[in-house]
């Protein structure tokens, strides 16, 4: 540690060049440049604060492999986020904006999404289901209505989206319908 302290003293106090520091301390210019760069990243200049002894200075400049300092950003309540996503028209983007409103220095959107997916993988139980071909057909109307524009008249009508999926092949049939009356007519 004495060499790092001496490098920082010569660089910041005396304004000495890396070449001169290299000759006087006996270490390479690349190592000197790395010490100075690491010190600049964490904001240490000369004089080094008195509370930093050699061990603390080394820990700050050269964190051991696998060392993760404690998180400074609070993690969202993932259970609440997961429950909110079940509500209609709620997205991760909306929940992230809400979280950033409470914690302006919080995570960015992509990191927020990554952390949520990582959390969700730990709690989601899945059960693989197999279906024989032609055995099951899953049908439902999906989500909200969508506007359908008539180009000739300019009329706007609301349509529901009908979805049918075959269980074995996952072949999907989707159709916009103006009414939810008879969709499938059974063949006799």
C-alpha cells in the first residue's frame, strides 16, 4: 500500500509525470495509470482521507473478485408488482414509472424488468400439459375491444377479438367480431 499512497502523492501533490513516478517508485507506468484511474473513479485524490487506512484503501481500489457491495438502490416490492400486473391495462412500464416516482435514483427500465423476471422465475410453478391431437380446443374473447374503421363511411365500430387455439399443435385462429353471439356453429 505504501507504493499506492506514494503514487497518489507524487501525482496529485507534486504533479509528477508517470515516467518519473515509475522510476522513483519502481513500478511500471501501466500500474501507475491504473492506480490513478481507480482512485479517480472512486473520487480519491491527495491527501487521502485519514479514515482510510491501507486495508480500507486497498478494498476501495481493488474489490476482490465476486465482491458485491451492498445495494444502494431499494428493491421494489416484487409481490406487489406481480399482483398489479394481473390487473387490466397495467404494464411493467407503468409500474416502473410509479417506482421511479417514489425512488428517482432507482433502477432503469431494462434493469427493473430484468430483476422482475429474475424474481418471477423463483416463484412461478409451471406444469407441462400434453394434449392429444384434436382432443381440445381453447376458445375465448381476448382483452378490450378494438376500434375498426370503415374507410368508405368513416364509421368507427368496436370489435371484440375472438381467439381459438388447438391444444396439441397451438394452431391459433383469431377473428375480430362485432358481436359475441354465435361464433362456432357445430356441425351435425
